[in-house]
C-alpha cells in the first residue's frame, strides 16, 4: 500500500456511498454524523475540511489529508482515531479537536497547526505508534502529545523551523504534551503570563530570551532541547558545556537550573539534556547558561600540576590552593579531545583522577594517563583561572 500517493476524491465518494457511516461529502467539508469504521484494506482521503460529530476509528487502514491550495480543518465533537495517517496538506492542517494516531503518522508536507494558548488541541501518538518524515516543512506547529509512552521526540517547531524536544522518562507516561514557542519569555505573545529572565535561583544563571517550550507530564524525565542559529547559545555561555536546561518553577516563580547531563553539537546547532525532573512543576523550559558577567571575569594562568592517585600519599588529588579561601567556585576538567570529564561546584581539592560526567565513557572510573586541561571559576572574585595537569596512575 503506497504511503505517498494521494487518494482521489472519487475514491472518497465511493467509500461513502458504500456505507462508511452517515458521512456527507461536499466541496466545503465532510461531516461525519454516523460511526465511521474502515474494514479490510479500505482507505480514506480528505481533500476538504472534516467535521467529526460521531465515532471515527479504523483498525488497520490509511486515512489521508491532502491539499495543495488551502488549509484543511478538522473539527467536531469527537476525536478521530487513525491507524495509519498521512498528512500532505501543504497550506497546513488545522486541528480544532485532538487527533490520535495509533500506528504510523506520515508527515509529508504542511504543518499540523494548533493553538498555543491552551493545550486542548493536539496531534497525539499512542502506545507503540510513531511518525516519519518530520522536517521544517512537515512538523507540529503547536501542541503534540503522547499517551502510554516512556520515551519520545516531539517533532515540534514554528512556522519555518523544526525545534524538537525529547523525553526519557523513568516510567511510562500516561500523557505528555509539548509545544515550542519562538517567543521572549519576558513577554510571550501566546500566553497571558510573563517569565522574567532576570528572576533566577542562581545569581550566575543566564536565561534565553529567544524561545521556550511548554511541557506537561507527571513522571520524572530527562528532557533534551535543541538549538539552532536563532537560539544564539554563544550569548548564554562561553563554553557549550556551561549550557543547561532551565525551567520556570510554578512554586518559587523563578528560573531554576535543571541540569546538563549531555551536550552535543556546535555553536549553531546542537542539543542539551537535563537531569530528571517533573515537567508539571514548571511552567516553561528553555536553554540557559552563565550570566554574561562571567565574560568580564579576569582570566589567569595557574600552575600546571602533576597528579598520580596511586595510593602512595604523594600527589593523590588535584590541589589548587586558592579554593581554600574562595569556596564559591566551579571546577571543570577536559581531556585532550575537549570532552568534559569532571565538573564540580564548590570544589575542595578532592579530584582523584575519576570522572563524574555523563559525557565521559569512564564515569566513576579512573581516567586514562595523559594531559588534561582545567578551568576553575571563582564567582565571588570574578576571576577565572586555567591550566594543565598530567595524570598518571
């Protein structure tokens, strides 16, 4: 069965005449008054609006939405439940009612559009369902949702860009909803609230004013956000490893650091993954970094060190003497490939050659012998120091 050949209007008429519910066909819309249910190898294609006022479900068939000239709107009092769905409406498919896919959604051309003001309309994927074909011209421009899934990537974005968000949950989520907003959190156009980027739980936290996501879900999950050129992450942090996922707390009404367990990509395109948190505890999410006052920090070269944590009592840990008088600090250690292998706030001279970073394949294990680069930032002094050490076991 082809997934890319549109079903012609005369086939739609024939299916209706064969008694697939009490549906009425016209130039303006198809209105379902009865209970549509496809059997055997039946297929159904819509080239105009669908008003769904009765049950609409199919167990093993394809339903397609096709238009090259004008948007198609799906509305009504019942949720259409589709086994295989094909979306090829270049001007867009507008959802005034949720639509559920239980097997495969093929995103060919045109965005699935929903309101961003409230999450009552969405394209939902259930159980083992999946989608293909996502791109900047075929995605969800508004809310996507999942039911009974543990991991999922939402193909969300705005009118011209796809900006996916992924979840990795501790358990199966009954339902999660997600939308991307290309708006300033300080004065969003789609929401009645404001989320001032200057209100942070950490005085050194900088929050993006370019965009945000809204995520709704009750099971703890790690979230992976994407960035592109528009995101300007270089304005958030000097090093990509200093980026982090941040969320607007519903209880404290401020931005909170939700962590950085993995980062990949470059200055213009990439992804960052948070630690576990419950999405329903936060209004919106975005990308954060260090406050730009860090760019004014003085940078000095410290000594180069020799580290040999072999139990003989000599050079067992990386001892940087200034930390004794400046405990409000952050230490970062990179290997020769630029991979972050160790990071700690309030470092107290206790690094013994073992990685604590999820970015390292040797987490909690002894690092290989070799040269490593370190950066230590003293926040109260507004100073940043850097140097090298040689590690041998």
